C-alpha cells in the first residue's frame, strides 16, 4: 500500500491523512483505475469516484447547501450512499445516515432534528419521499435513480475543501432519555488514528494492495460507514452489500476477493449455520473483525475451523468513531484464555483510564467507569450542549458508560454497563424509548425494559409490565403494540407480568434487580 510517508510534501501528507478531499485526490492520482467502490448499484474506480464526488459537490452547492449544513440518507448500503457521503465530506457538509430498520416516524424525527436540507432515499424506500418532503428545511428529496441522474448531470467546479477538524458525519445513537442523540464526527475523527498506526504493524490497520474490504453492516452504524472509510483510507476496494445476508457475503468473498470484514458475533453464527458455508472458498480472508459483544469460545472454535482466518475483537462506540481497543489475533486461542475475556488493548494514540466515584484514576484491577481520550473522540452531540458536557470532560476524555478495569498489562475488561443500554445483535436499544412506546398500551400501568441473555443475539429485549387495576395484560398484545411503533430489533421478545416493580427509596426502578435472575451464572451482565 502506498503509505503517507511517500507523499512529496508536508501539505499533501497532512491532507492525505486527515481529510476525504485529500484521500480522494491522492488515490485518484495514484491508482485511477483501481476499484474504489463495488456496490449493488454501481462500481467506481478511484478516478471515477474523485470525479463524481466533485460533481456531487457542484450539485449540493447549486441547491444552496453549504459547509456546516446537513443532508440525510435513508436506505440500505449502496455506492450512492458512499458517493454522497464522500462528496459532502469534501465540502464540509455533514452526512446523516438513518437506520433503514427504523419506523418512518423515527426516521423523519432524526432528519428533522438534524435540520437536513436534502434527503436521499435508497432503492426500495421511494414511498417515504412525501414524509421527508414535509420537513420544514428539506428543500429536495431524491430517490436513488433521481440522485444518480442529478450527479451525472453536473459539471465539476472549484470548491473550498473542508479542513481536518470540520464536521462530516452525524451518527445517531439513542440516549437513556429516549430521544436519539447525533454524535458529530470530523475528518480528523475518522482518519486521525491512522497517523498513529503507521509503522506499528497493527493487523487492524496494516494492509496490502491486494486486499479488499467488505462493507456489510448498516451504514447508519460506525461499523458500516467506518469500513467504507477504512477502504478509502487504504486505497482499497470497498465491496458494498446492501445489507448483511450470508449468501451475499459468500459471493463477495469468492468473487470480489474480500480479505477482511467487520461483523457482529450473531451474524458470524448466521454464516456458520448457512447450508452453503462449508463449500465456500475462504482462502483469501485474512482477518475477521468482530465487535459489539465478545465472541463465545464455542463460536470462535467453529469459526477458526471453518474460515481459517485471524480474529480481531474491536471495542469502541459511536462517540469514539468506532474502534479504540483491539484484541489482536495472537490473544485468541481455541482453548480459551484470560485475555479473550477482555476487549483488548488501546490502539496507538488512544488513552484509556478507569475512574472511581470521586473522579480519580483507579489502579489496575479496580472497577470503575472506563474513559478514553484520542483524536477519535467526537466533536460533541448535535445541539445538545448539556449531554455533551456530561459525556466529555474539558480536557478531552469521553465517559463510555461501561464499568470495567484495566489489568497490569493494559488490557481493558468490561464488567457491566453503567448505562442501561441493551445491545442486541449489534443494535443499540435503550430501555427508555421502548418503555415510552409501551406506556400507551391500554392495559399497562408501569413497565421496565431490560436485556436478557440470548444464545443467538447476545441479548434480547424483555418487558416487565404491571397491569392497571382491573386489567389483565396479554403478553402478545404488548409485543404487537410495540411492533407498530418501533423498529423490529427494539420490540420485546418476551413479556413478564409483575404485581409491582422493584424500586429504591427514591422511587427509581431497580433494573439491576430485575436483570439478576436472568443473568445468574454469567460472569457479567453483558453478553
């Protein structure tokens, strides 16, 4: 791979490392015929990608969209999404990808909160154009076909490129208050750690020119968009799947030369369970990066036998632009070991500390809140200064909300979640939002939502309900009621009925007490 050190000037070297505009210009000059994006709707070389993103910049400016404005995407992964994202990033316009599994009301809320001035709809989502067009600031709503025609019809013009610290991406992550929060990420957030990693021989970042990176996770997550960014940063092909589907992954591996991909353990299990898996040639796959939950030892053994690839655990969050800690291949073994219980060690350029209740750093093996500081840390939450201040310290540390400890060798161990978030199949679910949806049910007096262990998804949502006086609750009616109002992955998989919810003296519901019976026998309340 052509590394940054080969660039002829300091200015070019800085641009290459820290901005989309710098990367796209560099790779278009270095490898114009090299494949950049190979997606379900179009394949673009680096030369073509530089040109069409420049054309899209012209189109955005013609719509009156300027640096600091927002545009939104609602759809599955596609070449168009990444083309629009990279184009917007070159100009300093912020892309807001919205999870396609969200209910229409949830999706339009996010676009409205972001104050999006244009909305782009992926294939199959054309019917929602009218809903987005009613938002006050949306000047134009494009379907996928309309967007490609619009881009192809533009003539490139000169523009002032965004700088390293300009915002380019806004990913929504739900909060415990129930409303999603937009984590604002800059060019530097997305590329800054690359500078620290050059020459470190980290398997996560060291790539060769014959590699290809699979983008299979949803683009509204850092694990989806982040893999597209990884490909551009390395000048490699990004093989884009509309969504995760085992057969599509197998085809990408065999036909597109995929060498590494990110996946959640639940999706790995789906690959193994597919009847075609045993007949697929995985010989080109070098690394399988997994995250969102640790990998069960039995699953790791099956994966090593099947894929014969190296495994890397990635630990991070949206607010840290993804990975901050990595458990490298050498710390994985089929017999199991202590370090496989960890989330790995911080990447070069990342600081991690554990803080006690008094705010001071704790010694190794003492449990407290995990905090991190690096160039990966977000700029802040969009239009939420109080939430930003409660998450980020003035000297740059982010509170992860995870309780854990560091061992003597610097490995990070998660013990529990300080926040109540549930991670189900890699999707974040916040109890307050689900509870809010259930509270309107005519038979429900009170409800608490918790995560309970699940062999397939890691955790699944359970609702614990108290009936109104004189009413009886049908558990299936709770599930059906919620499904009408929220995305499927947020819907309770089971419902328990109690006479009263456990509370502390101040009246706060004791979720930990509710969870304890279901997590008995587990080392930690994170699966």
